[in-house]
C-alpha cells in the first residue's frame, strides 16, 4: 500500500509539472510576440513620414525666339533709326537667339531666372539733317531677369485662374557697333553699357482644360534711379501651353521687351530706345 501511495504522489507531481510547463509556454509565446512585434509596429508607424502634398518643383524651358527689332540709337550726337522685320531675321541674326526660363516653386511662392541673348546686324537710316549713304549697326544684348513671385489670388473653379505678383532685378549688357557712310568720311563707333534694372509686375495663369493653359505676364522697371539704371524698360509675354506628359509641356506665344536708356559718359554718351519682339516656341521640362 505504501508503494502504491508513493507512486500516486510521483504521478501527481509529474502531472502538475507538465501542466505548469505547458501553461508557462502558452503564456510566454504571446507575451514574447507582443513585446517584440507591438513595439516594432508602433515604432514603424511613429517614424513613417507622409509624402509632401505640394513639394518643391523645378522647371526648365528653353525657347527659340524669332526676333523683330525696331527703335533708335544715338552715339556721339548722331542718331540712327534701326529696323529689322520678320522677313529679314535670318539674314541678320549673328547666331541663334537664346532664351531659357528656370523656375523653382513651392505652393504659392517661388523664384526664377531668365537669361536671354541675341546678336543682330541691321541696316540704319537717318531722316535728320545729316545725310549719309548707307550704314549698319551690330547690337549684342545680354538680358537676365532674376525675380521672385507670390500667388495673391486663385479661384476655386474646376479650371482655376491664378494671379502672381512678381518683382526682382534685371541685368542688361548692351553693346552697339555702328557705322555710318557720311559723304567724304566713314563714321564708326562702338559703345558698351551695363545696366541694373529693378522691376515689378504681374503674371496671370488660366487653366483652359486639363492639359491646356494660358499665361499672360508683364513687368515694368528702370525708374531712372541712377545713371546705371535705364530710364524705363518693360517685358510683356503671352503663352499658350500644352502638357504632353507629367514632365514635358510645349509653349508657344509672343515675347516682347523694350529698353529706353541714356548712358551719360561724357562725349561718348549713348541713347538707346529699342524694342525686341517676336514669336517664341519652347519646351518645358518639370522635375
């Protein structure tokens, strides 16, 4: 009987140990999974970042500009009218005109720079009291607009219209080589001028369809603040854009700019009042 009681106690102890081990294993696995998995999930959620709804956008738009030139230049007291029509442009361009618009934008504000280069040779004539037989002028123009813009108005239409205020500084480098064939003598002179031109303006954009948009912009500057600033200058532009893909668009329109300055440098004073205008065709790349 004593042996049976001992065996019974051993069996009972073994049964309790088995149940205890099984209970411990059952309780520890979920606890371990919870202690490892839950914090990892929480950590991942807490450190994950939602994508920016309106990130910085950069665009580059090279343009081909078909230029027409009209105006008047005055050097050493001699005035000459300068005119170059569309049908003359390819005979008078000294290299292709270059125009590139670079823009960085985020939501309602951004910055841009637009370098422009053109070199033209044109015939001159003079209706004034001094008569000359023929003449020509070669004008080289570097113009760089550096500005910022801020959106002041936008409609909530399905195809919205927005209005930006723009402002900045424009740099001009203008060189004029002029030759006049006066009876008995040939007059030649070269003059170079660097001008800094503060400007202000507006830019209006209207979405016509999901892919088609219209942009009108203009600015005015100069204000004759000092001898290194022009009397006045202006830029006006109208463009129609078509978004081919998410990153590529085409722009076609008209670009015009004018410069009126009197560079006071003594005997070689130079007066320039010219207008550059013509059709533009560009391809816009957005990143």
